[in-house]
């Protein structure tokens, strides 16, 4: 007995009394009739029934002993019926996207060998969108119009088919593919709420920046100079100069204020003086790393160009550096030569922190630069790989940084800072002596940093200021000021140390004095942030911050040197003067003392999400100073950069790396004098990306004045930004390569920027730039040496002129031509489009081979195509291939006596007009009400070969944003917002879109500008529009 569709192996048995060898064979004419049998001579056999057969079968065999004896026997076989699984195979159906509940998709075909009844069910895949009839296998749509081609063009479901056979029911599965057909719908264009303009409004690129603060101050005779940072197109160094009567020093740059912009984010941190000149110390943020820079200016604010490199010296550590303080000191010309003053050499010493890229450990940094701009070695403490000292004060790879310093006797360096120890933060003090060849100052803690736990209870201590008193014999007393945790609250403290690192016991309690500034134990927090020792009356003057539970206020105090007590009888109110900035949080970050014992505190005040620079002034009695610009001790310098006239060049969606899915916008901000390139990054949700910069905007500094024309992403995630840079009256094309953080890639061309200056033309403009499959960079535009001609140029991937292209690396076209658009095909051939002007202006397309030669086979051996679309002046703004490798030229048709229109030309890949498009390969289409002008600036081709354009649409003297769609046959797509274009009224004044991204066939990211008013002029708009 065996089952259907299986095989039976077996062995026949026989005996012989004589012991002869027996052989087995099938008796002729008695073989099986419903299968196949293999019988071996030893009696072994295999029987396999015919497929799907069940029932009875048999065969007769004979045994032979080889000596004439034989015997026959019959074998009866029973084949039992077995239920087979249903038969089904994968199938594909197509359904229109507008189908709704119950509409047919297709019927799953299945069968059963036994003729059993079949039952159908959906067991996997997109079962929420479809349903199946259990009896017939008919699949229908589930839900109200749940399908959308633009969202998902293909779905799949798994169908399980069960039979009712016996003895055991069986089942089978098949994957059914369902393709969704795109249906042209009459859809309205609407802006997506919560994205870009819909939530942020139109963006002013410069005037909205108000994160200003003052960080440091220095007194020079009767003047006080303050340094900090303000926002313009980016962060810039700001210096403010005041006379000691509270009036602006107009001898400083004419109005007492000056901003220094070096093209990146620069943060003014410290200021010092040598012989009447000022040294500005600032951090310069390159994105991946930060350097420290020193700028020398005179008392009028003019840069002293004889210092370093035209007045500027920056470190080149390519690490994360932050400066906290700087002072003047005298130093030997040669370290270790102790004779003074004959070998005096003025220098600036700055301290802060340094951190390796990718590391979370910060170390103390000390930098010394002389009055001529040369960095001075700190041998042997610099370790030999840098001129600067880097010291792990913790000695355990924990965080530490120097926050403040002073110069005992003007020849030593005493610094203080914070050091992490386990879970707490303590303070340290350290003295260096450049007069010694090893820099050691052995008297002070054997030349090692002295670490102090001020609180004594393993809680956090912070130091912000240091100063001291010098006396004969080279000795000094240092005062270190900051904050500590005391009795459950943060209180201000001062430590007094002598030159041997010993606490002065008469000061405070054994050298440490702690101050509860608000006078109520257990409440409020306070800290000292500024300190000056006054030799005139042997007192300590300090400023700091007090938080009373409601807001932060700044204060000043005077403390007696003798014992560390507050002068409660003669200074301020009970020894303190508190200044409240109308309930807003205000902070003093440092202070300087004037010649009349008045104090000037630099800092900032919060105003909503903004910060403004403040200077707070106190007279010698601790009263809030009144005079000139100061009222009740307060002077707020509300800085907001002047609004710019802003224009978008391009928006792209980032495809590679950690920022994938976000959007990058390149714009030009014109301040009325120069143009600046601004990069703005949006999150994928359309909000300003504050991880790119504090407000999402970052300047890309290209020369004095530059206009950006576009941006695109390379395969490695870097970006190419291009346009025109202007110096004096000469314009040059530029191509820059930047990292994802918006910083120039210095490995490209010359420090990240290629310009056409070496070509020797009066004016060169790049209008569009793209990369070919080898990474070469191709630019098109125009070239002017007295008359303007078309230009196509190729750089290598490294940013050098590619002389394998026409031997020069560029081709200058006819002086009748101008290129404004570019496309590159799969063979890296170049299509340059623009216009030819021979009295009238027509569309122009020229095809170049990779060698730089014109392809003479293009357009019936002409190598070029010139098209007059509809009698007006035409120009190509976009070139693109459709899915059949046809070329579209899209631009504008400017008609003098009629309305301006969008012009489209369709040609074959060989350059021949396609007469299936608008009957002659040319179309001139209006996207504005009758007699009004319309124009396009950017275009894209969707997956249905429709052409989507953006630009402007006029009506009754008003210009609005416009999005339109043109069919592959050359007509307005009337199902697109019902008339082929959408005229968008989100801007009530003149508006225009200039860039477009197709997310899919019904979802668009657009960017452009909106004229706001005569002050702000144009601001930028970035929006997400959807067809609904």
C-alpha cells in the first residue's frame, strides 16, 4: 500500500530447498498497468504510480533457481488517494488611482486537481487597501479612493487559497502585484501648513539677526573699549568705544562703533592694548573646527596692516578652539634671557580651551603672539608640534579650560580656570615665567597647576576673573573670583593667594571669602565675573550676576583688601549696587575700571528670544552712573543688522549623509553696497535648522561682493555653489565647493574657490554649472572682452582648468550668443542653451562633445539649433530630457506688443523639432489672465513627461508666485489647478518663484522672494505645495 504521487520500494522474498541462487523477473504480459516498475534480479523493486492515480494495480513475477526450476507469484498494490494543494501562480493587475470601495481590480485564477471547492483570502501585503471575494477570488478596492499614484505606484497582496479536500484540506499562496495607474485629476494647488513660509513667513536674511553680546573690555587712558559679536549676514566682531563720561568716542571710526567681518562666523572674545593700539582676539568658526585669531587696530579703528598678514593672525590647529581672555605682557625677546627691560618685547597672551575633532575632552590652551603678529614658542611646554601650550590640567583626560588670566609685574603669566574631577568641577591656578628657559615659576606650587576645591564638599566651583596686587621683590598677591556651592546655594567667592600658592589667612576665612549677595541664606544664586584691583585705595572692585528667583540682574561691589569684607557703609546699598533691566535677564561678563574708579561692565540682556549688547556703569561710590548714553547705570546697544534685499537662487533636497532629507537654499542678500551669499538650511519638516547655525542661516564669503546663481550636491555629499564675484568693476565667475556644514572645502581649487580671474576678461558670468559622470565640473555663461560672447568651461573634479577640453579648458562662442542653461547626457556630451541675438533674440542650443568640439552631427550636421518660438525675444532657462530621451528647452517668449509668455521647444535627441508637440515642436503659453505677463525661472520634468514650471504671473499690475504644468503634447494641463497654472497670493506685493523641487508628481518644494516694504525690500519664501 502506498500514497498517491509517491513511490514504493520493496524486496520480493522466495526460498529454495536446494540452496540454489534465485533470480527474479516480471512475467511477460503481467507488468503493472497504472505506473512504472523496476524489478532487479535480486528481488528488489521500486513502484511509482502514474501522477494523480489512486486505486489498484498488480504485477506477476517469476523466481528461477538456474537449474530449470521456476515459480510465479502475484503482487497486489493499493494506491491510496491524497488531496493535492490548489494550483495558483503570481498575477499582476492594473487599477486606476481614482477607484473607490467595491471597484474591481482583478480576479485571481486558481484550480484544484480534485475539483474541490476553493476559498480565497488576503493574508499579507497591503490588505488595508483591497478585499477579496472568498468564493470567486475577485479583488476589489477597499475604502473610499484609497489609492494615490503619486504616493505609491505599486502595491502587493498575498492571496491564500484553501480547498475542502480529504483526507486533509490543502492550501497554496500567490503574491499578486497591483499597479496603480496615474489619472489626470482636476486638482487644486494648496500650500502645506507648517512648512516653511506657512509657519515662518517670508524670511529676512540679515535684519532679523539680533543675538548680540559684549564679552570683554579694556581701559586705555580716558577711553573704554568693548568687544563682542553681532549678527549681520553672519556672526561678526563688534567693537564699541566710549569716553569715561559715558559718551561714544567718535574718534573711533567716526561714531564709536565698528564691525569686522572676515567672511565666517567670528566671535569677539577679548581685547587688550599695547602702546595705544588694540588687539582684538576672536574665535573663527570653520564648521568642523574653530581657530583663534588676533587682529591689530589703532585707536581710530583702522586695521594695522603691518601686523601679521594685513593685520590678522590666526592659528592653524584645525581643532576646536575657544578663547576666554587675553592680556598684555612684556616678554624677553629670547625665552630664558632674563635681563629686563633692555630685552622687553610686548606680547598678547590669550587663554581658553582646545579640543580634538571627535573628542569630548577639552584641555587648557595658552597662546602668545608678539606685537608684530608672530606666534611665540612656549618651549618646552608646547610639546614641539605647535607653538602653543596645551595642558591637560586634570591629568586624567577630563575637561579643563583656562577662563581668565593676569600678568604679575607684566612679565609672568598667571591663569585660572575650571577643571573636572570626577563628578565635580573645581578651579585651578597656574603661573608661567617666560624669563626662565623652562617657563617654570617654582615658587608657586613647584610650577604645577594648583587645584582647589573651594566648597570643600565636592560640589561645583567656577572661576571667571583673576587679578592681583604686585609688590617689591617680585612678589604678588592674586585674587581669584567666581562662584561655589555653599549651604545649598550658589554664592560668589574670592580666594587670595600669595606668590608661593599659600592662602592669605587674613582674607576671609583662611584665604577664602564667600558672599551671599542677596543676603538671604539658601535663596538666590550669585557669581563674580569681573575683577580689578585698585592700587589707589587698596580695594577690590568686582561685578557679577545675581539671580533672585525671578530674573538675573547684574551687580557691582567693593571689597576691602585687608580682610575681604564688603564695604557696606560706603558703597552702593549695603555694599552692593544691583541693576535691573526692566525684569529681563541681564548678565555682566567682564569689567574694566576707569581712571576715576568707575566700573564698566560688558554683557548682554535678553529680550524674548533676542539678546542685545549692554554696558552697565557704576561710579566710585557704587551708584548707578548717569550721564550721556547712560541712564541709571544702563546703556543698551540694540543691534540689528540692516535689512537686505534678498533673492533666492536655488533650493535642493540633500540626498547624502547625516543631513539627508533636509533642504538647502542659496540666496543673495544685497545690503545696498555689496551682495553676500547666504546659505539657509531647513529641516525635512520645513523649519529652520538651528544645527546648521543658530538661526539656520550662514554666510558663504566669496570676495567683496558676490551673487549666487545655484547649488547642487555631489555624490560624496559635498556641494558646488556657483555664481559671480565682483571686485571693484570686474566680474568673474566662481565655483566653490563646500562641506555639508557650509564651510569651504580647502582641498578644492584655491582654498575652496575657483574664479575665472586668470582668463583675463573684463566680465565673466556663470549662469549654470553641473557635474558630469567623471566628476568634472562644467559651467556655462558669458565672456566679455569688449563684447559679450557665450562661454562653456570645464574644471577637473579637483577644481583646476581641464586643458583636455578644447586645450584651453574653455570655449568662447560667438559674440551674438549667451548661455544661460546646461544639460549633460549619459555620454557626458554638453548641451548649452541660451539665446542668439542678431537683431531679434531667439532660443539657442549647441551640443559639445567631451573634447570641447561642437557635435557637427547634431541637427542635421548643423551642430546647433536656433528657434524663434512665436516672434518675440526668446531665451532658454531650462534644458531637460524626458523618459524617451527627447529634449525640452523651456524659457520665455517676450512679446513687445502683447503679453509675455512661457516658451517651450521639444526636439529629438538628434536635434530635430518634434512636430507631435504643439504641431510644430514649439509652444508659447500664457500663465496669467488675459493680456497680462507671465514668466518662468525654473522647471522640472515629472514621471509622466509633464513639464512643471515656476515663476511669476501678473494681473492688474500685481505680480504673484506662479506654478504651472504643461503636457507632453504642448498644451496647458487643465487638470492642474483647473486651468494649467496656479497664481498664488501668499505675498500681497510683488513676488516671484525662482526654484523648484519635484518631490513627486503632485508635491512640490518651491523657493522665491516676496517684496515686503521699502525697508526690508525682498525677503525669501520657501513653501511646500500639494495637488489636492
